[in-house]
C-alpha cells in the first residue's frame, strides 16, 4: 500500500495544483474502500475538509491520522490553511475534537482570514 506522502507526490507529478486534491482524494478512497473523504480549495485558496469518515470496521488503525498527515504535508508545502467543522455521532464530538487538536487544529477566531464558517483551523507549518 502506498503511503499518503506517495499519493501527494503522485498527485503533484500528474496534475496541476487544483487537481492535486482530487487525485489525493481518489487515491485515498482506493487505499481504504468505503472511506468518505471530501476536500476542496476555498475561494481564498485554503483547503477545506468537507467530510472524512473511516468505515467502522477500519477505525482505530490510524487511517484518519495518516490521511490528515498527508493532507497537512501538502497544505504545508503550498502554504495554505486547512479548515473544518467537526461533526460526530452523538457521544463522540469531544473525542473527535481532541483528535483534531492533537493534529494541530485550533478553534477559529474572528481574526482568521479564511473563507467559510468552519469552526477549526490548522495553519501551515513552515518547513
């Protein structure tokens, strides 16, 4: 199985930047059948996670963390924020928010210059 970093490299080699996210999404779905993974570029050029859901029988294996690591590597490389709004089944919202915080997300503030109404943001890391 390819690593998500390899998916990013493949996406960048095959496509101009706007198509890179589509390639990453397609490869992620191939690597984990049944996974829901939808991201897009906002009007400000940042990246928005619309949906990520690992199938129940695949949870607890680090798939979401690896997926986000790959997405974050790409976002860092192009210097863009990643935003999202955690949506979880009843009883799981705190656990989900904790996972996002461990991945580098923080609560959005009024001073954040991002499009949309997402509640959490991850700023790009400098390499």
